[in-house]
């Protein structure tokens, strides 16, 4: 776990420097033609951007370790507050995408590995190779066109953008339950699908879930293909081991050999791929949320980059990096549970 500290410091440094290497400055990016030298000089002075870069970085590191991620240049709001508003949307989208990837990728990988060299194996691997090669932004646009335009007047129609039907304002679940509106309650209520389930508002649930399907499929396609390929490869390796042949020689049913003996060991590398896929999801969320009009961390990070909002770029990137480190830690612990031979150090 200690290795994560220099990793996070390195990410902080790289993000801090890259944000300032990009041509342009926050003042002119926000004000455009209205920006004058006098206004921008005053802005740079007020925000401390005219100080030497190493002094700026030292101040930023000190603020981060005291829990202060800064204030958005563009909105004048604390970055922490903006994160708490937008992070639930990204978490819900990533969870939905990972669910799609696992529920589709693992079964197809098992079928492909068990039916090696069959038609099912060939079709699955062709589909997986296409899925891995599919750009998220292109797939998102094609899904929008297919389900909102081509199938727009059928029962298969799905909303192309947004997170909820216009005019639908579901009541936060904590109000339904009579709970205070603070901390985790407010955070969870920003997850539209989760909030609808907890509040028992099934109209809002259908709307939120319908809006989540296309972005979840677009974001989950690459991890789904990777998981299917790894599951197939791992299962083929395990099925060729001596203990599996011994189990078959004892006359055990084939289903029991595969499920009870082969599948558990075959899932060890798959668990690692599933965990690492979260990195792909977090990176892909930038394009996915932008295409589908979701106000999550990815869309906000894209807007912050284009407007040179340094504090938001740095704060959001740091949170994504911390999330990735925590996911890797969970994967290591889970791997140890599945494989007692490995011990976390």
C-alpha cells in the first residue's frame, strides 16, 4: 500500500505541470474577447498564478494534505463541493458499465473456452476482438443513432442523452425516509437509479434506468471484450492441468469438473482484469459522459480542460487516481481470498 503514496504524488506533479503547459490561460479561456491584459494580470495576481511554478506546486501540495482541493476558476465554487455533486453520477455509470461487462463477458468467455474451436468460440472471439477495437465515442454515437433515430418509433427506443426525462424531479430518498440531508444521504441521492429504488419511485426508476442503458453499454464494451478473452484463455489453461484430467478420470460429471474444479482457479486472473477494467471505465467516462450529456466527473473534467480550470483538473484527476489505487488494493485482497497461496505484503 505504501507504493501508492509516491504514485499519487507523481500523478499530482504531472497533472499540475501538464495543466500549465497547455497553451492558453484560464482568464482568456473563460472571458474570450472580453479579456484584457489588465483584467488577466489582476486575475493571475488574485489566483497566485504569477508566482514561480514550484511555489505554486508547494502551496497546492500543502492545501491537498489539509483537505483543500481549491476553488474553481470558472464557477467560483469549492472543487470538493463540485466533486460530491458529480462523482455519484460517474460511480453509477461505471457500476452499470462494469455490471454489463461482467454479466456478458464472463459467461461468453466460459462458453468459448469450454466449446473450444466451435462456432460459438469463433463468434465470441470475433465479437471480442471487434469490441476491443471499438472507439468509445464512435460506439456511443452509433448507439444513439440506432436506438433514438432508427428505432425511435418502436418499443426498442431509448433516450439518446441526459440522465432523466425532462420535468421529472424525483424526491430524494432521505426525505421519504425522514432522514437528514447531509453526508452520505445527499451523496447517494445524486445517483438517479439508486435514489429512485430507495424512494420507491418506479416512474423515476424507469426513466433513469432507460437513460443509463446506452452509456453503460458504450462504456462497458471494451472491458466486456477483455473479460471474455481473459476468461476463455484462463479456462483453457486450467482445463489442460493434471488435476482436471484426474477429476475426469474418476468419472465426475463434466459440469462438476468445470464448475467446482476448473472455474474457481480460472477466475483468478479474470478478477484482476475486472479490477483493472475500472481504470478503462474512468478514462472512458470522459468521452461517454460528454457524448450522452451526463454531468459526471468525466464531463466536468473535459469542460475544465477546455476552460483551463486548473483547480478542477487537478482535483478531479487526484480523486480518479485515488479511486484507481483503492480498486487495485481491493483486487489484491480479493485475489488473496481466491488464491490462499498468495499473501498480501
